[in-house]
């Protein structure tokens, strides 16, 4: 028979629920099913928690949204929230007292208040979700103000970040750090990507890829003034490195006064285009012949294709000159400290690669050449 008074029935059901919960808690069982022990620091077992979590979360969000729409505290749903808070004063006081009591218990037991790594991961995930939502709405990812055009932050936040970046960069440069103390690889990678994007935009717009102000020269990507500036700078760098006995390409040490180190010489040899080299040689030949200059060195030739020294050298190097054969010399590398022979090589570039592989300097080895003693008398080299 149904109870005539609904309040009496609710009181009886509530008392039965509390008694059942107390019994299961005393036995150390799950408060929902009473079959398995609860999960650590939980009142339910793992199975019940996984089964009830989606429904609990949906019910919580629905109830919170309804109370927020009515302008009430989302926890109790009875009072309006205090200014600049999401809960009312009563619920805020309860939360503060419960949090302080929990921290005191954990502190007394020597347990950390919360797992630092888990808390850090939670903050990261929450920050990512907020950032994606604000970016989708066109808002600043920091302050929720309208974002600047084609940016994820507003002008105010962007200016703050620029000021902090300039101050940090100035402090790092004053301390003698590369890139102001920033990650060198990341800054180089970012600079290369930015340069590629800028060059692509200028190339598509039909402008010089260096200055972006004038159209490029015919058949090139830079305008004549920028090309001339680059050539002057490259010549200065070339002569400076040659005077300092350094590689004219990378600025590293070279072997026996060569213009390129071993790795750079190999790179140049492999990347050189024969067709482009021949076209450049033919153009230079035509220009010098038209001006009455030697096609080899550019000195006055009095109408001939070559001047007297270049013609003589070309003759001695040709097949018409019959002298004693001169074989290509070999180079034997010997380590001075141990007397160990590192090998025999056919060129200076191979010797440079050997020193680079063995991590030895030029002053730590002796290079013995087996050039023919008749080479200086038999023919030009």
C-alpha cells in the first residue's frame, strides 16, 4: 500500500540510504555497489566510477548551466554569486574551509597537497582548450579582447610581449649570449622559415627578394642595386678570408693555402653545373676577345687570343709538348705524436677530410708528398 505522506516516505528512504552507506564505508567497500573496495581516495570502485562518470558529468553541466542562466550560485542554486566570483558567499566559505581542512590533513600525514605533475598536466590541457575556443571565436588568447588582424592576440598583448622580448634580448646581448639567450637552433629555424615566406611573397609580387622595392633584373631574382651590393660584400669577405688563410665559403681552416676547405671543395664540385659553367666561360671569352684582352687572365694581348705567358703555359700543358711524364703526386699523412701513418691520399681535399675525420690539426701531422723530382724540369704543373 502506498504511503499517504510523501515526506514520510522520503525520510525513510533517506535514512535507509545513510545506514547502507555507513555500513559499506565501515567495511571498506564501494558505496554504490558494495561488492568491491573503492579506488584510492575515492568512495566508489573503478567499475562504478567509470559507469557513472559520463551521466554525472552531463547532469552536473546541465544543472550548472540552468543555475547560471537564472543568475544563481551553480553549487547551491539558492543565492546569487558574490561580485567577481562564480559562487555565493556561503558556498565560497564552505569550499575554503574544506580546502584548508584537507590541506591540514595531508600536511600532517606528510602527503603533498596535490600531485605536481598531474596538476601541471591539468593546467596545460585547460589552457589548450581555452586557447582553441578563443581562437575559434576570434578573441585574444590572453585577455579575450578582439584579436588583431591575422593574429591570435590583441594589439595590447602583442605590444606587451614585444616589450618583454626586447628587454630579454637586451639583457642576453649584454651578457654576451647568442640571440639574446634564446634557443639558437629554434631562432635560426624560425628565421629561415620567415625568410622563405618573405622571398616567396616578393617573388610572386614581381619584386626583388632582398629589398622588396624594385623589380628584379631580367633572368634574376634581385634588382641591380641589391645585386651590386651583394657582390661588393662577397668580394670583401673573399679577400678578407683569403688574407686570413681561411675557407672563403665557410670561414674554417684550409690546407696549405687553398681557397676552400675539404668539405666545401667537395660540395662545390658536386653542386657545380657544367652547362652553367660553360655558358659563363663562353660569355667571358667573348667579352675579352671584343676588348682585345687575353681570354685567360684578362691582360692586354694585342689582338691575340692569349698573352705571351698564357700562350706559353698553354703550349707546355698541351699534347704537343713532349717531355718526361709527370705523375700525380700522392700525400702520406703521419701523426707526429704517435708516428702512426694515417694513409696515402691523391689530393689535398682527401687529406683535409682525413684530418677532419681524425679530429687533428695541421700542426699535429706531417704530410709527405711523393712528387717526382723531375716535375720541375719536365713540364709545367
